[in-house]
C-alpha cells in the first residue's frame, strides 16, 4: 500500500521530495556541480511549480504530479553540508527515506548518461557523504527512519506489499521523546504545519548558505533513491574540484542537456511508479542523437542553460 499522510479527516494526499544538489549563488549557477538544479528547473517548468519559499535550509517549491504532492528542494547549505537540509526536511516534515529522491552530478558517468539507483556508496561525492552521515545519525535514534528504509528495500525487491521488519531492540537507543513521537510523525501530519503551510503563504525570504567540510565516512549507509547525471571526467592535469566547479562548455552542455531532460523523465516516473520501475526503464539509456540544442549564455558569455524549445518533447 502506498504511504499516505492525512491532512484532514476527509482529505488524504501522498507526499514526496525531489532534492537537487548544488551550491547557492550566481557564482555557481552554471557549474557542473549544480546539474541537479538544472533537473529541478525542467521539472518546475513541466509541472507548473508554485513559488519557492525558504525552509529547511533550502529553497522549496511545490508541484503536483498525478495527484501526488511533490516538493522540489534546493539545499542552500553549500554542497558539503547537503545532509543538513535533507535531515531538516525528514525530521520536521515526517518524510521517510523511501519518499525522497536525490539528483546530483557524477564524475564516473560519461557526459550525457544517467543512472537510477535505490542506494549505494557516495563515490567520493561530498554532498552524498553529508546526506549519508545525517541519515545514519537519524536511523540510530528514530525507528521510523529504519522502517522507511525497510520499505524502500522491500519495494526494490518487488515486495512492497509485504511486512516491514520492526526496529531491532538492540539499536533502539536515543531520546525517549523522539522514540515516542516517531509513530505519530512517521506517517502523520508533520508537513501540514511545515513546508506546506509556508508554501500556502507564498512568501519567500533569502536563504544564506554556510560552508562546512566535516563529514564522517562509513560503510554503514541508509538507502535512498538517487539519480546520477553524468558529467564525465576532468581533462588530464585538471583537479576534480576545479572541474566540477567549472562551467559546461557548449559541447558538453549539448550532451548534458539531454541527460537533464531524461533525468526529469526518470524523476517523474519515480513519483508515479517507484524506483524499481524507474531503474528498469531508464538505466542504460543512450544520449539522443541529432542536432545539439541552442545554449543560453549570460551577459558575460558564460553558458548558463539550454533553450528548452530546441529540445525534443519529453515523454508524458
């Protein structure tokens, strides 16, 4: 059964969050590291997202896909602290790890390719490392996080309707208050008075980022669905950080723009059908052939996007 969240005695909706990783501010707008935000731009346009608000250390907009309420989340914490924003979203709005999708750049994928995964290592990506750290900390003290991880694993195994294992008493420690609140928060109305209320006001404030690099490394990870957008490897002699914080060349962007559109397709399928179907449908897809799209440059000549009118229509 699909998880639901009751808003009133007569109104039930489902809720999910698509989180694009990137760095805030005009300096980083067109960089390879912000390709997750490019995907959110496409989704926002396709599905007529509402105005953004500042909440959960993020800029958040809301849209509806086939009756599902979906948050588009752009953390404003800088990449290395992305987990802080994801943790706030999960803690304060009652989302499980089976209800979030993270989209980010991947150096190990050729430009123009995408991969959908239900879990996995960070592969050195500092934003994913930060998210994994915060989710590990939450899972140690919050039974509903472990339960939602079990739901995700069951859905990937094709057993979404099966029983979810109970949290192990051996790892049930932590705050008694948090444990007592978990059943009510886990599938309850945390979002009713949270982001949904902020969005209903359509008020927007300026979010301020903060940089931090301390991330604990561990093989113990909590699963969450992700879409990797390939940006390719840096040229010989170029540092990886310099590469990901650099802007796309027009040639690169002609490939990546197609991947961005396919990632938006995949994110839509994740909302509709879950990660298992999405993986089967989109993994291994090749970049489209044909004339490259027209790029969009800022006043200084930097490529900052793609003219969506020049791209093939997306699959509905």
